[in-house]
C-alpha cells in the first residue's frame, strides 16, 4: 500500500512542478487545491517523504542544471502549501488515525478501543464535533469494507457514536432541570427527591438508556438493569457510553460553576463522578463472566471517571460523607470499588481513591478495613511523591488508631504527619495533624488515668493550634474537625462548659461544610456534656439529632449516643417523651418530620 502511494505522490509532485514550469499554475491557491483534492487523509508522512526526496535532489542539482532553480522554487511552493494543508487538516488526520486505532483491533475489542479513545483525561479529548467526524469516517470505512461482518461492525460503531450524540442533545436541555424547585437543604437524589433518572427516562428514545434510567429511577442498581438489558449490540453500548460521559461531564461542569455555594457544588460534583463510576463498576461485575469483552469496556469507563475525580485539585483528602444520586450516603457506593481497585497497579490516582475509601470505612466503623486502605494508599503516595496524599493518610491512620485504642500508634502517625506537613508547607495537613496529635494525647492520658493539668495541657495546645491553622486556611471542614475534637477532649477531661462551646461551634461549621459525620458526632458529645451538668432537655435534643444523623450515614457510632438516651429514658420514664415533644420544633428544623418520627424506632432498634 505504502509503495503504490509513494509512486502516486512522486507523480503528483512531478506533475505540479511540470505545470509550474509550463506556466499553467498561476497562484499558490491552485497548488493548495490540488493537494486538498489528491492527498488522502492519514497519508501525509508518505507525501512528506516523497517531497523531501525531490527537494534534496533539486538542491543537489542547483550548480549543474539551470532549470534546477526553477524546479526548487516549485517544490518549495508545494512544501509551503503542504504545511498549510497540514495545519488546516490536522484535526481530520487525527480523527482518521483514531478511527484506525479502533478498527485495527479484533472485533470483540471494538467497544474497549472506542472507550479508550473517548477518555476525557487525554490532553485534547474529542469534542462533540470531532466525534461526529469520527462517526462519519467509520461510516465511510464500512462502505469500503468487503468483509460483510466487519462492514456491519464498523457501521455499528458509526451508528453508536451518532446515536450517543443524538441522545445527549435530546437530554441537554434537561441536564439540571430536575433540580428546579429543590429546597436549600437539598442533599440527595432519591425517589422522594428531585430525580434525574426519571426525567431522562421520559426524554430519551433509545431502548438501552431508557431501560437504565428507568431502573435507577426505581432505586434499583445497575446490576438489576444488566440482568434485564435486552440489547447487547455494539451500537447500543457505544451510545450509552457516550451519553453517560457527556451527562456526567455536563453535570460536573454545572455544579463546579455554582457561585452561591461552592462547597455544595463541589460536593455534588464528587457525588456525580462517584455515582457514574459506580454504574460502570456494577455493569463490569454483571458482565465479567458472561460478556468479558463488554465487561472490559465497562471497567475502563469506571477507571476513567475515578481518574478524573482523583486528578481534581480539590479532591477531598479529609472530608467525605456526601449523598449520591441514589439518595443514600456514599459508603455503600464506595464499597463497589474495593474489588476492582485491587486489579489496578499503584498510581497516584489509586492512592487518592483508596484514601477516600479508607475514611469512609472509618466513618462506618470498619476500622480494620480503613487501616488496610490507608496503609496501601500511604505506600503508593510515597512512591508517587504525592506529599499531600501521604500526609492525609498519616493523619487518617492516626485518627483510626484512636478508634482502635492504639494510642501510641496514633501519636506516632500524627507526629510524622506534622513533621512532613511542615517540611512541604502543607498547611491543611499541618492543621489536621496538630488536631490529631492533641486528640490522641488526650485519649492516651485518659487511659493512664492521668487527668492532671500537666498531662493534657500540651494536648489542648496542639488542638487549639490546629483550629487556628484551619481558620487561617479558611477551611470550614477542618475547623469543624478541630473544634469537634477539642470539644470531645474537654468531655473526656470532664470540662463540660468548655466542651459545649467547642462542640457547638464544631456542629455549626460541620453543617455549613455539609459534613454529616462531624455534625452527628458533635451533637452526640454535646448530649454527653449536657447530661453531665444535668440538662436533660438539651441532652435529649442533641442526642436525638446525633443518633439520627449518624444512623443515616451507617456510622456505628449512633449506638453510643442511643445508649445514653436509653439511660436517660430509664431514669425519667414518661418524662422522656414529654421533653422530646417539647423539643420537636428544634429537632424538625434539622432532620425534618420524618427524622423526628423515626427516633422512637431507632431507640427500639438499639434496645433490641
């Protein structure tokens, strides 16, 4: 193929030169038009090789042949117009090359290869217009393919891309319309709340996307969709891949640009990325044994999304309990990534996702599993020289070891985090490390029954230092973490007045930063502080709030405050329900009527 093209292009160059010498080419535009007409996309290297050979030959003949100068000028004209052609046709050439990458593989790999070239993490990901051109190129290739089966597969590739773009266009106007009218405390996407899946299912016409959206709208998983999906054609899955990618990218862009609440916008961006990644993860699990080629493409789509998330500058290394499109909090969603991530080599992105998995497991009370995630993330981060991720995992290991009552280990990890943070200028890491160090020292002192002032003054100093550093960084979540930790330390040290002041501030900041875990934890310890000064009404109010919020995110720590409420209920009998009724409006303001009505059931669940 390349030899016949070389002959053809040598003849083309010679023809242009001869026409120039004969005076039949009067402008450079004529040369350019000839190139546009007669040079095939994707064969530029062959033309360049031929042209360079002719140029070198003409230069060598300059001293011996009078006509050589005119030949050289003609060739230089061709060269300049070829450079212009390259600039104006570079995109088309790249798209042609992309098509060849897809078609060069085995037919069973077409979906995987298409997914690979669609990767949004590339330096220059394909735009919608470029995808349309790719579809046209594949369609043209299908028409010239003599093998009937290959021609059909190539046509399906083209049709799938075209259908994906068409479906996205149909949904683009409703990208965020499902959110209209939602309340200011909007925090999820469940059946009882604004639901994109239901709206999109009504708007999209293609069968496969409609089936997926209908399944998700009914609060069922993508696994359920996979079991009933009746269209396993290549075209349908390419359409779905393109549609979901553009929906996800559109939502993240929209959430990131919200000026009224950037923290909330980022939280929804995180949820969007993890929700779409979990869909592809579930589909990979569904097809892993029955349709391995399809499963490989689903797995790659999941990894691309996780990589996009991990590469964000605002990746949440320290906070993490936010709602998903299912209306649930993300611990369950994150569990999906445990098994697939084991198959991925250690990368900077993997370390960050493992960090997220780790602190989510800690929130749920799975402390041993959290340790495993954070230790692996720490090793990868060290190898990748990702200092911020390394420091974050040292901090998380410190906090988790406090939960496991390994106080010397907790102190060691927080000291390492503090030193490393100061060395690289990671102020946020330093703030968290200071808080963790003080927090671990308080628990260590309590274990030794050392409540003397000299035993905890240094610990309190570290806690206060961490709070001040977080203030300077303007990071409300880290401030909340600091105030809550300081308040818990004061509860342990039996200083309820100081504890109440710190925990109240911690709860307020947690609500602002939408950290449900810290908010619930602060309320729980506020209940203990108020109980210690015999303010039962406040203890019942804050205990009820903390119990409900921690239970909602599946944190095992809801049982601790439920135990306190059960003790109070046992002490005052029917007076408990009377006080709960008196505090109803204050409780409803934070967890709603449904939350208030669910409180008796939670206490019953605890007792049983």
